[in-house]
C-alpha cells in the first residue's frame, strides 16, 4: 500500500514470518486492504489495482515455500469480498527493484 505521498506502507513482521502459517499472512494482508479501503473512495475500489511486493525476507525462504505463500495470498486477494480492490499480482521484488 502507498500513502497519500506515494510511499509504501509496511507492517512488521513481514509476511515471510508467516511462511509456516499462511492463514496469518493472508490475515495481515487483508488487514492492510481494509485500512487502504478507508483512504480510497468506495466508488473506485474495484478499479484500484493492488500489488503485493515481498522483499528480502521472502527471498531468503526456500523457493517452494515462498511461492506457496505468495500463491495463497494471491488466491485470497483474487476473491471478493475479502479484497475490494483489483488484485494484480503478488511477487518477490529483486534486490535491484527493492
């Protein structure tokens, strides 16, 4: 999520902390979407793209574990009413992108 100045909003711990409990990772992301919904006018929720970008913590996990976690998050965000926004992708940023 980005705030009104265009800065990314983050929470601690990151989603890599929930690699063994994917439901907690999903709950954290859903909480962030609910917070964002308070800032974004309701009439544009469905048109507002949502990207989930993971960073170094997820890069440190075994590839299968990281992709499984991102797949779980993507599945949850692709279904309404869990996510009011237009989910686009969940992926790990490269070190250069970060």
